[in-house]
């Protein structure tokens, strides 16, 4: 995506959220996690209990960018959405399959030196195919890497939003369909954990992101953004969920920053821009790195807090470097693969056809 089309805030949010998820998994898997829990119990407890909630930031950003890509001014999709869904699948799955293959190979290596339940069982062809088709969650297939459920959910959410915007046929009906399903998700589906392999469970947060984009297209008129906030706040009164509170705060921040005209300037940090750009690669590749470092730690254990802190720093830097390499040599080349598309939007002008990050 061209730099002019980026919001620095999005890169900052993705960069910070990806690091929290990385540290969440560091505190959750392998013998190093046990050492972290012993040396820094309060930090480890927080990362285990709350670190996973950073995924809400990605859900909201995903909806925000999907709305920008599919329907920049709130119109309905006029053309068949399947080519757009196919492009989104390729955008996600090509680096995903590469990362899963690396995770499988790394698991075999780590299993030689480390006896730990964090190491996945040897992958079967059916298991690998389920992951490649992004059906591992709905088929109940054991995950081959940490957090891979999110990739399948992201694809489901994008496809669902695209279909809703197409089936709506008019701008008003398309918007009502998307916002209506988000409302139902916030009040009902998201309160049923048995649905967490399906997009409808997460569509409330995703819909808040889409609403933040559409509401902020009406420059200087935050009423629609406040309406979305009121619906989400009411859902929190009915059943308070910290993850939904995080999603609401993220959506409001994105919407109001865009309305304010700070889009191109704030926060404007090279560090967060860098972390945001490589966030998907870090997410995909960090678990194989964690496995290898845990195997190394098992051979050279430490319990002194200073030593454990150095191990944590070494792990964090290693995951970032692996993410940078993966981004440069796998994600960027894979992102150049394209399916031809022809898209028209009812009730609004066209926009930059770039896919969401």
C-alpha cells in the first residue's frame, strides 16, 4: 500500500498489539515461560490473562481497512465479490502456508531436544490442508502454530462483510446489514464462546472498525461515530467484556483521529511504523522462533531474574529479526500475487483498490 494511503496510527496500533501478543505467547509456552512466571509473577500473570486481548485491536483495524477497501463511502458492492474474496485469501494464505511449513519443520527439530506440550504433533497431510484452506478452526484440526485461528477468522470476516455489502444492493441496505449484524454479534453471538470459530462471534469488533471508517467519512460530523459507540456501550452494560471495551476504544480512536485531520501526522514514529509494517510477519513467524529458543533454554536453564530478563530480551529481538526477514523475503513477494478484479460501488465513488493490511 502506498505510504500516502497509510494512517500512522494504524501502524502504531498494529505494532504495539503484535508485541503484546508475542509476549503473551512467550509467557504461555515452553520452559522459558515457567522461568518468567517464577522470576516475574505479576508480569507473567498479566501477559497470560490479558495479553491475548490485544487481538481486538487487529479485529477493529481489519474492519476499518476492509470498509475503506470495499466501500469507501458506504455504498453497496455492485459486482461479484468473489474475486475480491479470492484476493484476500491469497494475501493471507501465501505467507501463512510458508509460516506453517516452517513451524512444522521447527517442531520436528525442537522435539529432538525439548519434551514439552507446546510442541505440536507431527502434522498429517489432512491437517496441513485444513490450515491451507483456512478451515482448521471449523474442522477442529489441532493448530500447527500459536494464534493461527486468527488468520482464518480474518478471512471469514472480510468475506462476510463483502457479501453483506453485495447482498445489500443499495447503500442504505448494505450499511444496515453490516451494522445490524455487528449489533447482533455484540449483544448475542459474542456472548456464546461455542461460536468462536466463526466470524459472527467476532463481527461486533470488526463492525465497529467498519463503522469508524464510514462515520469518519462525514468530516466534522461525529454523530454516526457516537451512535456506534452508544450501541457498543449498551452491549457492555448488558454484559461487560473487557475485550469489547478495548475494541470500542480502538474504534473511537481511529474514527476521531481521522475526523480531526491528524491522519497523516500522528503519531508519526519510525519505530511504530516499522513494527506495524512487519506485524503480520512477526505474528506468523514468532512461534517457530519461540520453540527453538525454548529448546536452547532447556539446555541452558536459568532462574536468576536478571538472566531470565536477558533471555526474554534475546527472544523478543530474535522474533523481531525473524519477522523482518520473513516480511522482506516471503510476505512482500507473496503480496505481489494478484487476481484480476473489476469492482464498482453503488452509492459512492471508487477508491484505492489496495487490500487491507
